């Protein structure tokens, strides 16, 4: 299974140009093209935020009812995922389609993809493992325990706003790398399952033993407009004024993050890696981390294990300044799902920018090791500014033995993010992580459990899981259902029971809805 060539990727991006002459917007001035998110974040939201500069008299254009009465109750969110409007048809059964999947062959293709580096987006260290771990993590990591929304269960990362969040920068390339595999296996594997399975296979391909994997996430085909992501009109590094009620006291406000949100800024999965509001203080970062991961249902041990385990692989990217990067996918009009085009050098590889931070965490970025924890505790750290303008930490006493992602003859000193140092500066996290320094297998065990929970937290009971790698163990966070101890009613008896309820004197629709709501709450 070969990933798309650069020519293929370019063809996907420019295909609509053939029809540009018939486009009602094609002759308009280029000054209506949206700015990059970074520029908008720096300058704040314009007065025209939420309106399109391109006016149209086509269907859907003009002033809408929602413009006149913006506080009206939105009913469209109730019908957005009706099976009947799915392009697969109302009768499509994903579980049945998945049962015909050659699961072993799919995993073999995913494993091969990890080292099939493409010229149009070269793999760090010759291995896409770190990229696909991030794809899976950022897909599943939006889950919030408070309202049960977010998570990887619907494959929403390919739609706005998630596909264009700053924290999901360059994951458009990861999704494109998976496209030939999705084409090969078709509807037998959903995008939602494929994103998360790719991350699981990435870990296994780099020597980490996972607990297993459960499929069973049917795709959706449009943005979920029912999720509240926050009320801000700017993205990180701003984008947190509403969720903290205007507070700038980073220590006092941390525990008062607006419910049900789980991220410290609009456009982030969790927290600012440079510290709250970029203050570069690990102790303060720990406060935001604890709240963000708790909102996802993770305790301190699970949180530390996810950070330490996930950062055992790959790197961050901040080789060039942000003003050299083009608009995100949703604002990249002819990008066909691609964005963040880099104008420096190759535009990728050693010139890549994603977060703006340039960090290689371990000496073995494509192999599982305890080097992340060892580096945290055995180095002395000083704050430095990277080539992309972001602030990270570098080992004062470090030696040049951390590999470069693309030049095998080049090495770097150990580096860490402010949010990484929170694991040794916060007393509770330090108590956990210091033990892992001498007991690396405990970290491996905790990371395996926390990773499995991360990927499956939003799926409910294990009975919903599909595939040959579902572990037999039940976890408390799966809300396990007790085994039935007696006979179970059949469809005919269900119909009779429903009729008896409906014919009960004195019961109104309001009574029934109220009882159902109370039972489900």
C-alpha cells in the first residue's frame, strides 16, 4: 500500500481550478482571502467576525433567519446525524461491514505505511509513528466527561472546526497519508476507527505493547454543530478570555475553567505547552494540565503516563516563524482539505512548523524507551527561544546526542516543553514520575492502560467494541453492564410493554418525556 505521491496530493489541491471560470467568486479581489489564524490571533477578532466577505445571491446566501433572531432555539442540531441523510444510506450497518474486513491485512498495511516516507511530507526520523500517535491522540483527546461530547467516536477531526484548529496543525497530511488505505478497504473501516487504529499501530511498530484495540466507531459526514467549544472569537495564544471570565490570574483561575470545556484556549486540545498565557512557568502549567485531563476523566497517574508515554516518540516542529505559514485548511480556498502551506525552503522536513516549538524529547524517537523520564530528571534546564519564536527548555549540562529528524550527522541537546517540566515541578506529579525513573515497566503498564482509555473512553460498554483485539477485561470507566440473570424480553414483548405504557390512564407526553429524561440524566 503506497501513500499518495506529491503529484497526487497536488492534483487533489488544484482540481477545482478547472471550474473556476464558472465560480461566482472567482473574479473577486484576492483581498477577501482570510488571513492565517496566527495573524488573526495576534490582532484579535475583526468587527466582521462570523460574517463572510463574499456576498452571494445563491441558495443559502443573504440575510438568514438566524441573523435576524440569533437567540432562537436551534433545532437543526437534533437532526444532523439522521441515518437517512448519510451518503451510505439509512440501512448501512457498520458492524456488518466491519465483520468483512481483513483486519490483519489492514494492520499490515498501516505498519508498512509508518516507514514509507513521502517526498511531499517526509517522515521525521524516517518513521511516521509520532505523527500518527498525534493524529489519534488529538482525535480522541477532545472528549469531555462532563457532557460526554467530543472524542474520536465520530471521526470529526476531518471537519471544521477541528480540522483547522492550531493544535491540529499539519494533521491534514496525516489524514492524506491514510487516504490510499481508506480507499483500499472502503466502508469496512470508518475514518473514525482508522485514525485511532493508526495511532495504536504506530506504537506497536515502535516496540510498545498496547492493551489492544476496539473498533466500532461509525462515521459522521458533517461537522457536529451540537458541541460547545467555547465562546471566544480568537484562537490560541489568545482565545481564553471567556472561559476564564476575563481573569488573568493564572493560578487562581485554573480550577474555574468554564464547564464543560476541557482546554485552556480555543483551538487547543488541552493546554498551552509554553505555560498559561505563555508564561513559561511549569508549576502554573501543572494546574492547567490537571484540570484539562480531569475534565477528560483522567487522574494524576493517567495524566502523567499519557504525557511521558506519548512524548517518548517523535518531536515538535518550530523550525520557522509563523508568518511564513499559509492559512489553515478551512481558509485555504483551493486546498481541498490541505492547509498550513510553508513558504520556507522545502516547506517541510527541516523547515517544518506546526506548534512553533522545536523539541526532540528522547534519544530514541522511533523506539519505546524510558529516556523521556530520564532526561527530565537527569538534566538541568534553562529557558531558550527556538528558531520559530517559541520558548522551550534546553539542558544546560546536555550533550549533543539527540538525533536530528532529517540529518543523520546532526545532533542536538535535550529539550523539553514547559508543560513537560510540570511533571517534575508539581509535587503530586513528581511523586508519580520519580518512581518511574527506577521502575520503567510501571510507566509502560500505566501508559498502556491510559492510552487504551484515551482511545475508548467515549464508546461506552465493551459490548459495543468490534474486532479481534478487544481485551476481555472490563474497566470501570467503560460503565460495564452486569450480566443478565434471567430471561430477556423479546421484540414482541417490548411492543406489548410499549402499548401498555401508552394506554396507561393519566400519562401525558410531558410525563413520559420527563421520566425518560430523568432516567437518562
